[in-house]
């Protein structure tokens, strides 16, 4: 693992790491993780936290002895437990004068491009303000999203969203083994692998404890999803002493699954391969040159004409004055907004629209040259 300074991490903590045998949240465990996360912030590591535990905490608070199967009971447990979960995290971070924010997401929030960009902008702003975003699945309103491994995959999608350098998945196992270590004493720990290696899924098993939803298979799947944006994944035992600090110090406990591509290249490949252009922005010579030769973001001032019906977050083509498509990218404004601000400077956007989504029409990280 490279030097961790100035990196961006998504840390996913599973239910089994936060609750005791009685199903209630463990203040001691939360204190330990909070202390470590505070140390990471001191090392200029940017942190987004994906915390499970709401359903498990709710089950304990309601006096149930096992995780229910009925959707309405799961949602009720989530509603009860989420209150306790966030309050505990907030109270512990306050000891270090760290501000926290709660964000509840469903997978649909990240599939919808407009909501995707909105969530991204919010998270990036919180990171810049050194606020710890505590993310959980919005179990109270989710339907099919309450299923095995949901927060593992949610953490991977958040890694894509913010272009994280590292996804740390804390679990109750030391990492990925070539067989189940709970039943096979000869099982060997896989210390290093490629996130996209299909053989890894053959090693992974089913779900873990009765209060958690994830199993090793979902963590391997999450690593593969995170790799789409070039994010490496470490799967480690969250019960190990100072585990996050060991990772930051350059140790590689557990299983390191590396992404085969660098983050920006992988993200742009995903943009180019997964989406269909829904519009076209015609650029003047200066903007076309800046985009194609200098690799800079597209500003509204360089746009001369708008074609198509598209929304914020949709993929659009960028065309030079000669009619050649030179790039494509995710637009921060819909076609009507683009028409109003085309040819205008960034400082005029607010007066023309009454608000500002972004100063760029298309950010360079969301732009792919053709």
C-alpha cells in the first residue's frame, strides 16, 4: 500500500463490529473507531463513513431475539435504531470537535444521474469542510434494497461517487480466505488480489452473523464495483487493535484487492461505456481547444448552441465549430438551463438562473475525449 497521506477513504463498518452480543450498539467499539478516524483526519486523510448497525440496534431496542424477515418489521427496526446509531456517532466525534452529517441513501439515489450529481456535490462539500459524513442505507423507505450485502455495495457505490482512493471494509473475519475458515482449519488467507478476478467469488461464502446482512461474497462484489472508479479495497477484521491506523501506516492486514486502473481513467471509461449521449453542446474554437488540448473543464462561456433534451447528470456530446464530436461528458445543467447560460461567464450563472449547481458546465473529471 502506498503512503496514505492526502488520500480519500470510504470506511464501511458492519453491524457485527458495532454491536454486542445483546444486539445493542457498543459504545466502547464506537469510541475506538472514532478515535482512529480522528487520527486519520490529522494525517490529512479524507474520510466518508458508511455505518451499518441501524437495523441491528433497532432489533435490540425492540427486544427481538433475531433479525425478522418481514419488510415492515425491518423498516421499523431501522427507524428505531437509526436514531441511536447517529446520536452515538455524533456524541463520540464531538469529543474531538469533529462535525458530523447524516446521509441516508438508497441505490436508486445513485442510479439517477441528477440525484447522483447532487449527492456527489454534497459529499465533496462536506469533505472540503472536514465534516464526517455518516452514510447508511435508507432502510425505512427502501424496499428491495434491504437485502444481503446492501451496505457493502452501497459503500462501493459511494467510493465511485467521490472517487475514493481506498475502500476499507471492516468485518468479523481477517479477510478473504480460499475456503471458509470457520469450518476449515486449513483455509489460507488471500493477502493480495485483483478486484476484477472472477476466481475470488469462488472463494467467498454466505452471510455472517444473525444480526448482520453481509457475507464475504458481497465484499468481493463490492471490491469489483469500487474498482470501476479505480478504488482499491481492503477487507480486514474490525476487531483488530487500531486496524485503521495500521492501514494508514502502510501495513496491509487482511486482504488487499487492487483496482486494475487508476481512478480517473477508470471513471472516464465507465462514463464512456455505460451511458448514451442525450444531447449536444456546440463549442467555439477557444473552448474546443481548451477541452481537447488542455483537458480542462467546459465553462458555459464557450458554448454557442444547444441541441437535444437532457437533464442534469445526463451524458452529452461536445462538438467543435466544424461539426466534429471531440468529447462527451456529464452535464451539470439541463438543456433549458444550458440555453440560458450559454456564452455567459460563470459569475453570471446565479443571476441568470437564480442558483448555481456548479461553476463548470461539465467538470473535467466527468469529461471524456473522443
